[in-house]
C-alpha cells in the first residue's frame, strides 16, 4: 500500500471541497448558538455530511445536537475519531472559533474517507463526532458515558487560537454552584427576623479572595454572584454564586474543592444560613500524546506552518476542555493552530477573525495534518503500538 499516495489523496480531497467547507463554516459563524442549542449547526453539518457518501450519518446522536458520521471497517484496521465542536459564546458569538473546529473535523474526515475509498482493501474506520456544548455542559463527557470511545484507537481535533501551540496546557476544572438559604424579612421594619443569604454569599466571596493568595502555583479559582436578592427592602432569602476551580492536574482538583467548601461552610456558619453545593461538571486536564503530536507537527510544518517556539506562548495555559476527559479514555491530541489573528480567543476581536477568509488557509492546513496523521495510525502498526504504549504510561 502506497501510504504517501493515500496522504496525497486525502489532501487533494480537502482542497477539492475547500469552497463548500468555507461556506459551511460561515453558516455556523453567522448563526452562533449556545451550548445544547446548536440546532442550526447540527442540521447544516449533517445535511452536508449526508451528501458525502459516508456509510452512516447518525443525527441527534447521544445529545439532541450531537451527530456521528462513519466510514470504513474497524474490523479491518484501527478506528480513529475526529471531533467537531460548534457551540458559541454568549454575546460575542464564535469568539472561540468553534465554527472552524467544526470545519477542521469535517475536512479531515472527508480526507480520510477519500483515502479509504481509493484502495480496494479496507484498512480502518474514521468516525467524525459532532460533540456539542464544549463551552458549558461538556458534550464529550456524555459521549464517554454512552461508550462512544470504547472501540476507538485514537482521537483528535484542532482548535483555532492566537498562537500555534501544539501541546496546549489545558487544565482540570470543576464548576461549583452554591446556594445560600436564609429567611426573608422587611429590611427596615423587622430586619431581626431575617437571615440574610446575601451576607453569606458576600462573606463566601471574601473568604475565597483571602484564600487565593495562599493557593499553589497554577491553582485558580474565579466566581460571580448569580443571585443577590430581589429588592433592597427585602432581606434576601436566597443568594447564589458560581465558581470555576482549576488545577494543572486532576489529583489536585479535590484538594482545591475542599478549600472552597471550607470558605462556603464558614460563611454559612457566620450568618446562620443553610447552604447547598452542587458540582455541575468537571473537565480533566489534557494529555497530549507526544507520539501523535510529533507526527502532526511534521505534517503541519511540511504544509508551511511556522511552529511557534516562543516559550512564553507555549507556557500559556489555564483554559479547560472536555477533550481532556477524552484524553484519559484514548490517546488524543488537541493542538491549537494560529489563524493570523493578534487577539486571544473569548474576546469580541477574535470573532471576526474566526469568520475571516484568511482563517481558511490555516484551518485547511490543520485538517490536512490531522487527516495524514489518521492515515499513519491506520497503516503503521508499530506507530499505533507506540502511541498506545505512551498512553498506558501517561494516563495512569
């Protein structure tokens, strides 16, 4: 089997579909939808995939806006999963560039499918997974719970960014919801009959702020008051906060959660309030498979990418992703690719960059690199064995 020819076929197929891929990305960019509400994106992506001769396109897969497109035969070779995300952010739309993540996934899957079709002997299977709600809910966690990755040999995706960071420092995160419960009363006439839940929330916030100085390097905690009462003349019966806590490694997340819970309990005790604490979601830190990412780096460099060697840029981190959870299930990579923008994601300035014509060059380059990596995984047993050995060592 001529592996280089397979790579060439994959890249040519991506180029052949470049205009349609850009149009698809633009549909998502002009119709930004929040987590678990990505119905326009779901329909646009699956309608496009229905026309591409995949063996199977499953709509409303696992989640109402999830999907899966499959081609090939996993009984004849390795099974590789490529992830597409497509949810947007409140107020600033696709400021995280998920329209481009969706495009990268679709493009890479098209390339691998073309390579599989170009030979008479099956050598693997590619699954394109449309995973909703990365920004808030964590759709990949639902996919994990549904057993989607049980027969997957490797998983991958690529994310637009300001800098070309092949091994991004995505950390572990938990989302903590805190509800203080007191007793309402008229704030002027009978304040002594009330129990002020807002006082508890503010004390909790201040407790956390005081604690922050003593946190270990890399540990982060940030939060907001989401409910502070209805009117000034009513002592609030309920007040709520929402916190994100982050640590570089999963094992430290529970330690930080215990510190936060001490702050919460102290505030409840001081104000005589009851309190309810809920952990809504947890993302694990990302394990970048070094064997896979080195091969990705080789291909993206061949295609003209100048890999960013600035140590400051490479050390940037603190964000989190549900791809981290996938990386503990199967060998995974999640490289960030620069799109020619001088601004960071999650800013209103990044939104037009994600919808720009210039971004298409970098997006298709990332897709081709993923597609060629998929082909290597499917055709080189020694390469896959090395990937799996590293995974077994790193995921313990």
